[in-house]
């Protein structure tokens, strides 16, 4: 009997409920207190519920952070998964 991949398996980034649309947009990740860390990123794909971003270097980001888009709008996000330079996030506000 073969092993089944659970939809809750943290190694499976394809467990989202909505299809993401490919998007190549610049953005920034912000986290930290009074002097936040800022990481440039490329938004690779986007949906109403979340996004996949790519950073130039591997970054260990906290569970909650802010994603700022090139038009200066921003969303609070929760890190769902991270693999190498890619980070999957879910919008939480």
C-alpha cells in the first residue's frame, strides 16, 4: 500500500483552496518591532487568500509578517510554508 499525502502535510505547498494566478510583481516583507527587518521579494503568484513570494536569499521569517506591494498597499500575512527562496503566505487581514 503506497503512502498518501495528507492535505495537511506541511511539506505539500499545493493544499490551498483557491487557484493562484501567476504574477510577477515586486514587494517587500516586513517583520520585527520598532526597527523592522525589510526583505525585498518577488510575488510569484497571487490569489484572494494568499501568495507565493520569492526572496533573493533564503530568509527565516517569523509566522506573522507584513507583505507590502509595489503600490504601497500592504497585508498582514501568516507564513504557511517555506522552501528555499520560496515562501507561501496566507492573508490574515
